[in-house]
C-alpha cells in the first residue's frame, strides 16, 4: 500500500490516499483481494454489487484512542460494496432508486485465509 500512497497521481494526492470507486465487470466471481506477504493474510472479497469503494483512512482524528493507541493515517482500509457513488446522476439511476414498498438485497462475502 505504501507504493500507492507514494504515487503522484492527482486523484490519490487529492485525498491523501484512496477513496475511490472501482467498477466491477457485470459478471464476476471475485471482486478482488488483499494480500500481506509478511503475515500471510489473504482477504478475498466477493459481491453482487456493481462497485467497491476503497478507503484507506486518509483523514483521522488522532485524539480517538482504539486499543490504547491513537488512530494513525492509513492504518486501516475499508472495502465498501455498493453502487457507483454518482450513479444517481447517470444512466444507472434506475439501479439505485428504491421506491416505497420495494426491497433491496445484495450479498457480499469477505473470506480471510492465512497462507
């Protein structure tokens, strides 16, 4: 991840890390994975959603204490299965409007493996 944070990409610099949607192919088995070579942890994620937003704790409040430690920038990652964030303003708006009485369901699965 540190290589991503070092990128000179304008969008990465704008938010000091990742806060970006990644559209998935219409038919996909796996949405993606994360792997930490040092620990051998492998996180596989699958979803029926059309998109994942990846957020890397870019702006944190260091006065917040978790497990006795202050929050640290980039010390976490969120993988949010959802519709494209701006879908309401596109041809996809019919996919994101839920009318009264309608039910929405979607499945997302995270699988943690240690290799």
